[in-house]
C-alpha cells in the first residue's frame, strides 16, 4: 500500500560500507532510515552512537528514525538531535520519567516516539498518546536483528490503532522485529503504517533492495 512507510534497519547493513548502504536504500525507495542504538546495558548488544548518525546524515535526504535502546536515555537526547536525527524513539523503561523525556524530545524540535516491548501493555500509552508523534510496537525483544515475529503483538497493534484513531491526532504506528513478506501484510492489516525491516530489506545485497522494499510495502 502506498500509505505504508518502509524504514530499513541499518543493523542488517554492511557496517564496513555504511554510507554506501544508506545511499543504496535511499535510492531503492525507502521512506525512513531506522537506526538502532544499543548500549550493552538496556539491551544485550552494542551498536552505534551519535557520531555515526552524524556521519550518515549527508548520505540521505530521508528522515533518520533513531530507536534508542540505551539507559539512561535522557542525557543523550541532545547529542542525537544535534547529529541530525529527525525522530527519537524511547522506551519507558529506559528512564525514570517517560513524560518528561517526550517533552524533552519535543523541546529539541524533533518528533517523539514511544516504544513498547513485547511484555509492555498498550495501556502504558494512556497518558502519553496526546503528546507523541509515533508509537512503536516491538514484535521481538530488542537487541538483535533476525528474530522471529511474536504473533500476539498483532493484538496490541490493533488496540493501539484504535487509540490513535480515537485521539484524532496524526500519529504513526510503527512495528519493529521479524517483519518479512509474510508478517508485513499481517502488521498492516492490524493497523501499522510504518514497517521496520532489517533482514528482509538487506537480503540479497544492493541489487535486491528496491524489490525487497516494494514487496514489504505490499505493492
Ligand atoms: C531490534 C531492532 C530492530 C531489528 C530488526 O532490537 O530494534 O530494528 O534490527 O531486525 P529484523 O528486521 O531483522 O528483525
Ligand atoms: Zn529498531
């Protein structure tokens, strides 16, 4: 569907050629570039920080969608904003005051996202939905690419789609983890409008990216 946005996770890119990889997914028609930031503390893996976001910024004109899996998170928001992130998405478990963290992101002039782990209920959003620009539903436990989609998260996506529609606000509903050609249509049917895909985008190398992105979109 043309209204579905595809956000490739560069976690599955060739890290030795990251700039070229970002250019390749941009040219292949991705909508956003999803950057997974992991600290080896909040999640059991370590990836990249603001310096890499800054280095990649000139390689794409697409929004940089930065998924922060770091704790504490508040102390790093300014650095990621300055590095050129457009969307900053945070886990409520990664700091003491999620509402304050969302306001901080907005004060930086960036779009604010809140992300729910597979075990975190939709109810967490009750007093945040009026302030966020994006809700991210994790369909795997965060930390690694290439995991299997947790099917019961479809119910959560459906519930959040209702909350968003009821709010009347312009809020993206994003899904991240185990998205492939089989699970993408399920997530879209449940109400998601942004799909993160690492493995499924980068599979087959640069010559396959455009086709992978088109198929994930369902077109
Ligand atoms: C997991 C990350 C995801 C992940 C997706 O912690 O947030 O973005 O890289 O990878 P795939 O699409 O391979 O499941
Ligand atoms: Zn992610």
